[in-house]
């Protein structure tokens, strides 16, 4: 396993919708992604964040507070989102140092395949739902800035670029 470099915004790959994984074996990639996520240290990491434009993400919302519970999510589909929403502060490993309030559904029903080829369908709630939606956005080429009001997004992007070494 290896810790991989994480792309930083404004890398154009972060704005690119990803292709399905399908039957491709991504178990080694998923293991590297989990190691990279834990080393970052984050709670989720999507394949495009390491330059792989495939519909795959990993997440572990429990490891910082208890025992690790990693998930490998391949070709996910969000089947339903609750009408109930919550607004909370989100950060992104590809946009370090920036957090912003984002409104998301508090529950989702998501279907996916794991690294062993097992199909899953589950209702995710609370932080797991928020994290999954954030990572799912990456698979569609959507970053945190895209979820902000345009005027605020422009200001935050400018501030981020001003503080980022070139």
C-alpha cells in the first residue's frame, strides 16, 4: 500500500465527471486510497482527488472517534435524499485550509458495490450521509466551491489562491 499525492484545486481533473469502474479490479487502488485518506488525515477521499477519474470513493466517518469502519464505495448511486437538510461546515482534502457551510440532505439511500464485488444498499444518516454526498460530488466533478453562492465562492476562491504557494 502507498500514500498517494492528493490533487489540489484548481487542478482541472477535480472538475471532470468520472467514468464507471464496472468490473475493473480496484482493490489495490482502494487500499492505497484508504491509506492516503488516513494519512491526510481525512474521513473521505474520492478517486479523482488522486487523479483517477473513476466512480470510486472511500470513507470512514468513525475512525477519529473510535474503531475504524472503512467503506469502499464503487459506482455509487444516490437513490433518494431526504427533504430534511442540515447546514454544516465542510472541508476538503483537495482545498486545504478552507471550510465553508454547505447544506445537504440529512439522510440518503445509496447503492454501491464494494471491493469484493458485493452489492450494498443502505440508508445513511447524519455525518455518514454528509460525507457520502461530499465524496459523490467529486465523482460528478463538483467541489465545495460549486456548492456555495456565486459571490461567496468567488471571494473564497480568490482568498484561497492568494494563500496557496504556486
